[in-house]
C-alpha cells in the first residue's frame, strides 16, 4: 500500500515538471514566431503635335535631377530608323576608349562585308567605293551627322571585327543603361522586327551618352569634310538636322545637337537637346508624318520647335526645399532632456516646374523610418525621407530627412529601459509560469503529505480502541 502511494507521488511530481517544461518551451516558441514574424504636364489646348510618340525632359546636373515634363506613349515600341546612330555613337566611343584607338590614324576600309550589310536596302550612303579607306574619326563623324549607311557599316566592322559583334555590343550596352523595351539588329537604321526602341529608352541612351565629352560634338557638327586615306575622292557632308543649320527654314538657335531618322515604317524622327538662358531640355519625337495635314514637309522639325518653345516659355527652375528647413519631428527615447528631434532635408531640392505653380499645391509626403528613435542620435543621421508630388500622384522627387542635432543617451534611462524590456519579455513570463506551477506542485504535495499523516494518526487511534 505504501509503495503504491509512493509511486503515485512520484507520478504527480513528474507530471508537474513536464507541465512546467512544456509551458516554458511553448512560450519560447511563440516568442520566436512573433519576433520573426504619367505625365507631369499637358500641352495647352491650342497646341497639337503630329508625333505618335514623344518626350520632353528638363535636364538637371545629373539624371537623378531630371524632370520629365511631357510624355506621349513613351513605352510604345517603334522602329528607330537612323536614331539608332545614337547607340552606335556611344558604343563606338566606349570601344575606342577600351582599345586606346587613335581615331586620326587607325582606319577602316569599305569591303564586301560592309556592302552585304547595306545591300538590298534603299539606304542613303556616302558613295564609298570598294577599297576606299577612311580614318575612324571620319567614319564616326560622317555616320553621326548623316545617314551614310556604308560609312556606318564600315565603322562597325573596323571597331569590332564584324557587324554582328558590334550590334551585340550595342544590345549589351542598352541593357546596362536600363533600356527595357529596346533591341538592335543593325547599325544602319533599316527596319527589322528585331530592331525597336521607345522614346523613354532613347532618353536614357542620350542621357547616359552625355557623360562622355566626345558624344555631343559628333551630332552638333554642321558640316564635315572627308579626305580618304586611300581610294575615293575628297567630299563634304552636311548635318541632316536642319534645326542646326542657319540656312534652313527650320533653324532653331537653342538646339545644341541632335539626330534625325526616317523610314516609311518609322516615320520622321528627331532626338535633340536645346539650351537657352541656363535651361537645358531634351526632346524626342517619333512617328511623324512626312507631310502634314496642310501638305507641308518638316513636321518633325516644327513639332520639336513647338515643344521646346513650350518648355522654355512655361517652366522655371524653383527651390522647393531648403537644406535646413524644419519639416517634422520624431519622438526620441532614452534622452534625459529631449523628447523629440527635428528632421530637416539632407540637401536643398529644386526642380523645373510650371511658372504659375503655387507652393501650396505641392503635396509633401513624409515617410519616417520608424515611429520613434532611441538616443543617441547623431546630427545628420537619416531618419526618413520626404517625397514631393503635384497632381497628387505625379512625383517631382524626394530628399532624405536627417536629424538637425545630436542627442546624447541617458545611462539611467537606458538601464531602466533594459529592465522594462526584460519584464515584458516572454522569458520573464515563462519564469513566472514555472514558479506558479512549482508552487501549485508544492501545495499538492503538502496536501498529499497531510492526508497521509492524517491516515497514519487515524490508524494509531484505531489500534488503541
């Protein structure tokens, strides 16, 4: 009888311990799960353009500071025609740099391979003859200011060994630049199902290329004379961009450089950059008709001029945020004499905006990295950002928000915070639960023990009766 009671007591104690351990482990697991747990602006109503796709951008000191002012089907894939030469130009520049080529001495020769690139297509050419040899400088310059397909094919072979290898390099560079809707199949601009781009991607290509000082002069030269190294005759070429030539009715003095393009499929195309009075704009039009509704030619030149005039006359570069301008505050914990810190822009922010834009119409969206911050806080520490919008959803830009001052941590408050953290931790509650279970077990054992004593006393009394 006593052995059975002793065994029962052991089982009760074992059950209590198991319950305690299960409680701790369960609470630990729960704690682990919890812890792991468009276009900015529209053209005036009386202003129309004939382009099927277009883009106008205000250029800042860096691409990050640019502002897209107007877009018309910017992601529409279209044949680039001779606008492909923009990519040819920057690809050639990078190859020339990599190989250390002396463009005034190294040459390229018009060959049957170059002829095969352009054969069967009605393409403009420089009238090169077999065996005619030009310097790389001449090939590159003429290829950019005109649509000389023979010179451009010769250039690609001279720099890469083959036309195919040069085109592969173009596509590789397009990917590097971030062009998402662009593919190249040739350097000539010939229409192909595998050759397409968009105004948005062309903007990226031009913007990337402008970091190279060699790029712009290739497209701004009005006239260029070639004296072949071998064969052929000396001849002069003029830029196909009439907006650069003062002798044409389409001349527009602010235009600094640009490239034209045309095929029956692509329509008339023009990509250019214009500067005036400290402002710089980039404009691209694609898919323009050869002849407009009034029977006039040159619609792509006129539309480009219209877009530039709209930009120059209606926009201003304005300061929208000052570097030390208080924006908001964020609560600070663990500091003895400070309960918040003021956030200010990390740097001043300016953008090109419409002349009559009222400051109060700009929406400022404040995004904090957290609801509060613990001291210490360092002056200049990034604690959030501010985004600026017009028309509620058209983003102008964003700037980091930083602490305007340094705030030291109070050791007393830091220690107290650690104590509070422990008191709120699952381990603290697990300890309390285990203590409660042990207490209950102790009480149960006492009850069992007292009952046993009582039974023993009763037995002794019954023995003496």
